[in-house]
């Protein structure tokens, strides 16, 4: 297998017991507030929060400007943390058509930012995220935030709730794709 990179030096293989860290960016799309969370699973199986927050846009701006801001915000997070994949909350079917279409624009910006970096994208419904993180698909926002806090051993739940939902999306992907940490 060819070595990629500068200098032509062969890469040194990791010790078999050393498992690489796995970083996932979770995103809760919204045109006004997009929540995100970056969660890492270390080789030992321990899950840790690297960062969470929100990308805010102004309702006084035109929709294309807001979509660009979401795209650029997600791109910046991807460049800083270099995740292995992106977990995105899917559109909730119960919303009205207009809000679902608007939310679809935000999701498109997020998916494009990930696709341009050739990142695998996992999409989960709100019910799937709640079920993976809390144990029931009918969990409240407070229950999700509390269980995110418990899973990641945080002193307090991530805030605001949009950030907690982004963290929950990343956490869901870790739990579903690998299973719970031991």
C-alpha cells in the first residue's frame, strides 16, 4: 500500500491495541438556529464532547443569505474538527409543508458542506435519535438533554436546547453504529 503525504517516509503502524479516535459531527438543522455537537469515541470506548453550540441566522436576512451562513458555519466546524462523519436530524414529518420546505433548505446546506468534504452522512429521524439516546422515541427535549449529560458525563446539559439536540444526533450515531460504551 502506497504512503500518502510529504517526505516519502513510510507511516508507522499503530500498536494493534491502539484504536483510533472516531469523531462525529451531529447537526440539528434550523434556518434560525442550527445546533451542533462534536462527539469523539476514544479507543477505550469512552465518549466525550469536544464542542457544541449553535449557528444563528437573522430573520431579517433573505433566506439565501441565511442558508449560506449555515453552510459556511458547518464548513468551518468540519475544517476545525475533521470528523469521520456527519449525523443529521431528518425533517420531522408532522410540521406544515412551508416549514418543512424551509428546513429542507437548511438541511441541504449541511449535507452539501459534508458532501464537499466526502464525509459519510447518516440521517436519523427525531424519534430514532430520542430512542438511541434516551431509550424512548417519545422523550421530551429536557429528557434528551439530561441523557446527553449522563452519557457524556457532563456537569450540566448542553445549552441551548438546539445545541443539545446536535450533540444527541452525534451521540445517536455513535450508539447506533458501534453500540453503547462500556
